[in-house]
C-alpha cells in the first residue's frame, strides 16, 4: 500500500460546482496534513493545513480530516477555471530522527466554463 | 527577497558540462530539500538537510552532488548528466521540529527547469 494515495483524475467539474478531492494515508500517527496546488510547469503552493478531526474552512476551500478512517479531503466551492491545477496531498513522516513530507501523486482538476 | 528563491530558473546543459543550482530560503527554517519532478510524474525526494547535516539521500546517482553551507543556502552540483535527468528541480524548506511529526509546513521555491542535451 502506498503511504499517501490520491485518485490521479482528471476530475472534471463545471464552473460554479463543488470539486471534491480525496486522499488516504497509511501512517496512523500522522498529526498534520497539507494540501498543495500545482499549476502546470510551476512549483507546489501550500493552500491548506489541517491538524484536527473535522472541517477547516478558508475562503472557498474546506479541508476535512477523519483520522479514524485515515482520510483527508479538500472541497473547493464555486469552482473557477483558475482552480484548474494538480492538487497534492502531503503527510509528514518522522523517520531517522527527522521529518519529511510524503506526497501523493496528485489529482488533476479541470474546471470547465 | 522573500520565501524560497532558486537560480537559475532555466538551464540548458550538455552531458559533459558542470553546473550548479542554487537555493536560498529567507524564512528562518532549519531544514532544506531537493526534489526532482519529471514530466507528468510525482515529486521525487532527492536530498534532505536538517540543521545543515545531510540526513537522507534517496539513492540518487553520484552525478548529483548536494551542498548545504548554512541553514539558508542549498546547492545542487551537476556533472555528466544524462538526457533523462531533464526535469523541474525544486528546492523546499521547513522548520523541522525534531522528535515530532506535528505541524510541518514545507515551502517550495519556483524551481529550475533543466534540459540536458
């Protein structure tokens, strides 16, 4: 089992709809979770962090965490064409005395007008 | 300058050349990373430096040689590369909270687009 799994997509949604991106992880002791957005040819940009079970809202973005199910999701409300990008889920792993981030392969989102 | 900067942004080099990529972070972080991202592939972690000590080398070929002279600067020295090494090379930094897998945001630079001819 991969440490962080995401559906590669593409996920295609119409403008104005809710886009739902999902991520599962294998390390039960993980305490923090991150979503990055990466436009084609650009570097990943941190857009959401979540540490507690439940929902965290930031503008049109809502991150949802369920540690019991080892599941984290990102909802994008009122999707815009400018949201079209690859979304990466990332989970820290502590190993060998230091932290590193384990990234999923990413879900490509396409928002069409 | 703010955040994480990388130079050059684009680099074309022949297989016999020697070049270096530079990364600088202005965030006061104590850990820095090199990643490789090939076309339509996931991020690949190459090297990790924590407190200026290299703590991970993910089986990267010796033609890639990292250097971390202090907590703000990171270099990737390149020599005798292959065409398959063409990729986006990303530098990132974070504040490593030793002994914990808690809050740990990692911030990326804009990347260096490398083409090996």
